[in-house]
C-alpha cells in the first residue's frame, strides 16, 4: 500500500513550511490517487517510493492546471514551437486541449517521473491505462477543485525587479528542487554531486557543512539544464512569467 504522509506532500509545496488553506484538499486527493493505483494493479513492479513520487507529480501537475500557474502551459508551448507538438513521445490527439487536463499530459508526467528509477517504455499500455484511471478521478473534481493559494502567490513575481530578488530566488529554488516539472532532473543532478557532498561533510562535520551544502545546491541549480526541455531554471522562470 502506497503511503503519502502530510510531510511528503507539504515538502513539495512552494511556501513550505507555511500551510495554505488548500493544502489539505490536495493531500487528500493525492491519497485518493495512490489508493486508486494500488487497486488497479497497473505497473505493479513499481516500488512504493516511486509510486509516491509519481502520484505527487500528478497532483503537482493538476494544481498547476487548476491554478493556471503556467508551468505546464509554458513547457507545451515551447515544445510546440521547437517540435511542432505539445508533448514528447505522443502525437497530439484530437481531444487534446492546451492548458487543460489531458490524459496524455498525465501519461507524460508519470513517464518522466517513474523513468528516473525504472526502465519504462513511454508507449507501455499500462502507463496509458493508469493515466486514464487518474484522469477519471481528476476530471470529476476539475471544475470544483480550489485554486492552490500558495502556487498563485509565489508565481506573482517580477524577476526584473530588484525588490523581488528574494521571491525570485525562492521561486527558482522551489521550481528546480521541488516542483513536479523539474524535480526528476534535479534529483539526477544531485546524485551526480553526491561524492562532492560527502567530501564536504567529511571535512566539516554535519553541522558546519550546512552552509557549504546549501552553496553546492545553488551551484547545481545554476549550472544544470533541467526539465522536459533542457533549460536553465532562470530561462524557465523567464518563459513562465512571459506566459
């Protein structure tokens, strides 16, 4: 059984540790999706940790779509401009609607989240079946779901305004390390830097290493092209704000 704790969910929210009024709703929705996956017996070789990551990525996508926050809309716009199609791997279906809830969006989010730790074919019919299971549940609440308060507030920034520098950094940090859109690539980059982090801890000790580890995180964030399109986090923010 896939367990999703309140901390699992909250750590991926943009204003954590502050709790928004809508967080309880989306945590409950994540647990409902996790239960539906368990009951479906689809992709039953996927471990519980990866299932949790997949479900939380799907909920992150859904929060983005409901809030019209622009992360997914920006990605599909850029992918269309570059490749003539809103999504990798899948041709645009007749019922695909830009910036709305779509089965193939869910299939894409699941694929690139799960493929980080599992060999998975993007055309796997079980992946499509699971996307349909999730789409059925999410479509039932699509109109009535509350817009995520913290996501809307965080994205109301002006990267060109020096007075907004702190909020722009917070947005960059969340987008790179925590958001459903870039997190899989951030995890891969962090894994590559694991040896350097271990050397810092061995040299300084756990407590004294903290500021150096934060600096390492910032360096990874600054130098890594991340996401379903390989862009810097600064470029992602520019494009999201432009949208």
